[in-house]
């Protein structure tokens, strides 16, 4: 089992970048609660709206807006586990996500690849999924596998199933994948049960986790709701990963972007906890800034690093397992 080095802990044993004080985190938290209570979140799925409404949210069904009382969000933070066990097919690659312990994954999802044989830039295929899984399996520095590329030659309605069929035999590490709806979640769980050797084995050693993204600003769309609820029902960890973009889908300044990001992720975590209290959830981020010259996401920029250092600090403040994009 991997228990990696600590980061962000007050000690003399390692380097950390604490970009926000506790007081600043609290101010962002209060602003987030105000946004969720007064403005609310667009929740596209009817079942999710019903769950929020049954637990005290003010629901506008015509506009599909859920205004969430502060206690609902704070209860979700309290009941979400502070530690998540991510099993690999090889127990040597088991990984623990917990507060202050840092780990690494590869980036995803690439849609083009430079062919290693011809040098041609082309669309990715199912074989590329298998090959990237092998590479990640070999690299000791990478703790868990995130579906790196996608199979584009298969029917896209079931592409997650093809991706899983390609990566499961080719990595012994824990796998993260972004399903596209509840149907694919259920089928992926069935596949994982077979790989694990049965439902009880999968419960004891969860080999798979899910990623899903709200849509900025302040939207929890139908597929995200389905993935969160189905993941919770099946005891599978869900990484609620905002992709807010400062200057594009959120305010240009960091504070406003962090509040929007926080509102989206905490609403997703709340939906998971209301579906099944104690279900494992990840506080996720691929939030960055928009390059105003080209209208593109500035992944890899200094702003991306600054935003995600702040996101990591917020996740640490909440005591939640956190997933943040690198700078």
C-alpha cells in the first residue's frame, strides 16, 4: 500500500505552499453558502431536485433551481469521509487519499496523439487507451491511473465501457474514469465486480472511481447528477471536479472563481451524501483561467497553479480528499 509524503502539514519535514489562511478560507466558505442559499444551483435532474427538496432546499421546479440552506452543505462536509482507500489489482499499488498526503496521477482525456510509429497526429483509439495504461502502470511516480485518452472509433454512447475494457487488463493501479451517464456507471460497476472477483470483493477492494464535472457557472447537469447518485448507491468514490474558467465562465478575479468553484463542488458532494450518507467523495478541480487573447483554457499557466494551490488549501480546510490540477 502506498502512503505518500505529506504536503501542506505544519511541520519541518517538507515543503508546502499555503496560499490561504484559515480566516480567508472561512470567508470563501461563507460567501459560498450565501451564493447557494440566495442564488442557488441549477440542478437538471428531477430525482436530484427531489432529493434536495426532501432535505430542506427551496426548489423552483420551473427553472430547476435549488436554493440550498447552509446546514445542508455543512452536514455534507461533515459526513463525507476524510480518507478514501483506492485499491489496485495489485495490492502493492493500493493508494490512500487523505488530508495532507500528496499523490500524483496522469492527465486526461487526450483526444489526439502523436503515433509512436509514424509520428502522425491522429485521433486516439482503444489500443491507445491500453497502451497509456501500460505506461502509467510502469511509472512508480504515478499513484493512480486516470483514463488518459479515449477510444474514438467505437460508439460514443458506450465509449466508457470500451475504455474500461482496455485499461483494466493493462494497469494494476486504481483507475479513475468519467462515465457519461448513469447507464454507463451501472455497467462499469458490473465490469469492476467481474475484475474484482465479485460484489463483496469490490466492496472490500474498490478498483474503480468516477469523475464528473459540473458546468460553470453554477450548474449540476443531468449526467453529473446521475453519476454522483449511482456512484453513491454503489459505494464507488466520485470525484466532483469543477472546470471553472476565470474570465470566461466565472469572475476574472481569483476570489470570485474560487467561490463559484466551491459552490459547484460542494453541491455535488452534498448530493452524494444525501443519496447515501458517508459515501466517499473527492473535492476536485481542473479550474483555471481563460486566455483572453485566444479564448482558451490556460492549462499549465501560472494562474492555473495559483488557483489550484488555493483549491488544495480549501480541500485541506474542509478535511476532504482533494484532487487538483497541476500548474
